[in-house]
C-alpha cells in the first residue's frame, strides 16, 4: 500500500470515530498536534501529487518519443544478407555490396615439339592463372559499380567502372570489355576450355577505358561504345581511340536458346603507336612460346575488325561457332587481313545445361551438387580452332587446333577442368628458332578453380 492510500485510510478512520469518544481519549494539545500533523501530511500529499504529475508527463513524452523512433525505424529500409558464394548485403532503398573473387590454378605439359626447336617450355609447367579480388554492388537511383584486380602477376586492374540502368538501357563508364565476341565476353569462369579461342588473344582483345551503352528490346541486344586503351597502357602520350559495336539476336524456341550476333571494331592507333603484333600460345598459358607470330608490323595506323557468332543451347547439348577478321592499315605498304575462328560442341553427361544470359554464356547451375546426395555436373566438349596470320607479305604462320575437354563442377563455385590439344602449324619456318615450315605439338592442361 502506498503513502497516499495510508493517509486516506487514516483520515477515513478518524472521521468515523464519534466526536465524544475522540474528545474523551485525547487532549486539546494532542488534537492540535494531530491537526498539525494532518496539515503536514496534506502538504506532503500535494508535493507527491505534483511529483507524480511530473513523472506522468515525462512518461507520456517518453512514450511519444519511443513511438516516433519505432515509426522512423519501420520507415527505414531493412538490410538483408544473402549468400551467393560470398555474403551480399542489400537494402530496400537500393544499396548493395558483395565481395567477389576467383582463383584459377593451372598445370600443363607441352610435348611432341620438334627437336630442332630450341625452347625451354617443353615438359611440365604450372601457374596461378588468375587470382582476382574485388567488390560490386548497386547505389540508389539506378547506379552500380564494380572494382576488381588480378594479383596473379603483380597487381593488374581488370574491371573498374560505374554503370547506370534505366529500364532496358544500361550505360557504363570506366574500364570494361568492349563487346569483342561471344567467347571473349563470356567469363573465364565459364569457358569450355582452359583458354579461349586463339583469335581472341591473337587480335589483342582486352578491357579498355571508355564509355558504352547497351539496349535490350525483346530478343535483340544492341551494344556500342567509345574506348581509349587498357588502363595500364594509358599515359600522356597515348592518344589512340576506338569505336566498338555489337548486335545480338537471341530468340528462344521452346526450351532451345539460340544466339546470333556480329561485331565491328575500328581503332585509330594515334600518333605515338606505329606498330602492332599478333601472336598466340598453344592453348595453355603456362607456355610462353608463341609458335604463331607476325612479329612487329611497322607503319600501322589503324586496326579494323569484324566478327560473326552463333550458338545454341538445348538441354544438355550446346554448340557455338565464331569467325573474326582483323585488318591492319599501314602507310605506304599493303594492308594485311588476318583470320581466326572456332567451332565447338559439348554435352553434359549429367542432367545439367550450360547457362546463357544477356548475350553471353554463363556457368552451369548444378542440379545435383556434391554434399546433397549428387555427383555434380560433368561436361564433355570438342573444338576445332583455326588462326591464320599470313597475308600481304606478313608470314606469321597458321595454326589448326583439335581439342577436347572434360569439366567436372561438383558445386556451383568449384570446377575442375582437363583438356588436350593437338596443334598443327604451317608457314611457320623460323618463327621460333629452329622451327621447320610445318610441324605439330601436343598440349595437356588441367585447372582447379574456385569463384565467389
């Protein structure tokens, strides 16, 4: 019982007592003291009532503040965390952040090289092919970003761009791929072989700094941009500039995905670049020798190239083919045109399918991964690869590759690849010291890969 209740009860008891009985039991001095005490208690009650009123006022204000905080907190966006190989943070107001990376470790052998060729690349070799770390995400207002670097051989910036998306339109500014071909634009995480088709490296496809836009309308994808050079090659004297465009038509007929495309590329080398060189390794990157090589083509002022591409994904089966022509414009000399192309086919031995989206191949989504009672995805591929670097007096040799690969993907983030290639060379006399005109080599490569 609180003080207020005690006082009220005491006053009630006193009021109920008969006056005469009360007078007989206490004296006038005691009655006076009692009245004084009752007056003091009344004053204390008034003080307590005032304090209680203040407490109630404070509590009411605090309740209003708590309600306001709860309302503000509910109005703020919630942050969710998803796991896609790495944690991805997303907020309802458009922010997101995700670390990304990959590690591709290769081992290879080069054999059957003619004894007359004096090189040190025969036999076994291995390397960290790619070791990349980066971040990507979105910014409110339709903006996005990606920053990634490769640490396999020093520090090399790969992607570094800001993008903006509005409906079917997407614009990028910074270092990124410049729409070279289906094979080049498909991630190295998802290719059918350890290395891409020979023409992609031979013709110098690489990321460059520039501004580009792509627009998707139904089955049609339009891509184009203006680019300078790779960020590592930019300096005060580099004034080259290029234009790149690509068109893709990708209809889906039932469960079959089709792909048809073409690209055009033009580049002015600028005032300070006067030569170009086209060359390629024999399917494996651990070998530094290029058995096909134009050497420095002097007097070059411009590069012009165009390519055609086609692909199909139907259930477990896929096929893809590309061709590409590269022309060098020279001052006062003939202008050579070189050619490269490949055709491949593959089939999954498990109930899986090759991914495709946005005009490029994507990784397989394993239906029965290891760890959940499954075996993972197993894929077998074959490819014919051709590269011709002979024209207009330039003898860089020809390469014909006959290749096969086997890929096991136990879970979405891990792949193991093995591939074999028989490379046949023509018009190759003297390109490598001691090389005959025509010969062949064999290569075997293996890769362990993890991505997130």
